[in-house]
């Protein structure tokens, strides 16, 4: 297997692996710990140095951080300085007015809880998970700035901010000289909204871009070529992939994209990851996994990540 490649995150000095591991699903208290542990160790041994979490990842909320903290303490404690660990706050986490949103109270309290769950003194990146319409962006940015100054995170980032919200946030961060270096966005063949203006905004402010859901939560794999498997995300009551999203038209597109992948001697998942990494503004693709085999399949994209103009045209024709 080809060695992991690394890219600088925007204009910062931080490098991220081309493939990062997200712990959104399959690392919670409802999952088998030994399988979660095996995936984390397998990923790290193959050059995936970046592990992405959030306060509410599980289910149950918080349990993915607890799982990761346990693996880190028992197996990887000596490698902390070779790892990039990120977490987020911004979605519902606990009852009452202080467990959701973008207030200074919530963000800083949540970060303290995340550090406790993972048994860490600091994380490498702390994100505001989403903008809060009821809290001024300035307050959220000042909270992120304080987290850096307290030594609880080295860098901060934004997630799911629009282009205009990103501009507003970054003007504040530049004035504060806060190391806000990255934006986490949803991007895949079936969701291309960021191409309209957000990618240009990230370039304007020198922000790195890490993509979540490059496989459209599993749609861009061979898993849904014929039907909905009982062990898939779409079949799980705790997942975010709705069965209604898997229409006949979507299945037809998946089959055509799979044919393009086969012509490249790749899996559909590898093609999907190569497609998001084709963009120079994309620093890293954040993959999810339920097994080491899935991680292994995704990593093989490094052996064949270049897409020709003709192949990109074929993909566009399918997506239209």
C-alpha cells in the first residue's frame, strides 16, 4: 500500500493526512469496543494520524470520546505527539439552556467535558460544530479564542458555516489573531453546495478544508447497488441516512458511478474519495468505517487518486 500523503492545512504550518478517521458512527457505547479499538489502531498504524470527534458522537452522546480516550490511554499514550485529535461543540449535548448552541458558557463547558472524557490536557483542533442563530458569531469566536488562550486547544475551526458566516467569523479571528485554520464541510458527489462560493471563501482566508461524508454516508459504495442491506446505516434506527434517500434514480446513478470506478480498477468508495481530494482546496477526506476492511479499502485510493478530464466529465454527466 502506498505511504500516507500529507497536506498543509490552509496557510498554517499544520499538516493533515489525506485520509482522516471520523468517529461519528461505530465508536459509541452501542458498538463493540474491541472492533472500535481495532479500527483506531489499524488506522494509526497505516498513517492516519488525525482522529475527528465531537461531544455528541456516540450514541450515547459522549461515548465516542470515552471509547477513543480509553484506546488512547491503553494503547497509544506514547504517541500523543504524533496525533491530531479534534472535537466539536454546537449541537444538543445536555438538557437546559447551556447544553446547545454557540454561547461562551456552552462551548467552554463542553470542551472541558470532552477533555475529561478523553483524559487529555488539550485537543489539537476545537470546532464550533455549527453556527447558532440565537448567539452572535462574535461571542462564539471569542469563546474559541479563549479556549486557545487557556491552552485547551492548539487550533480552532468552523463547521457547517455558510460562506457569509465564514467571512464574518474570520474577520473577527484575524483581528484577535486566533489560529482558526480549518473548516469542516459536507462534500460528496451528491452534495456539491460548497462549490458555489464557500471554497473560494476558504481560499480567500487561507483556511484548510476537511470533508465529511465523502461517501454520502455509504451511498457511494457498492453496499446499495441493489437494495438496502440489513447491516447498513440506512437500515439502522440510530443513523442519519434515510431509506427514502435511496430512490431508483439514485441507485441508477450509483451503478453508473460504480462502472466508472471499475474501469479504473477501483471500488466506488475509492473513486468517491479520489473525487473530493481532486480539489486543491481540500486538505483531507474524513472517512467513517465499521470495520478495518472498510478503512483498508478507502486507503487504497492513495494508489490511484488522479482523475483525468475525461473521467471527471463522465462523472459530471452521471450526476446531472
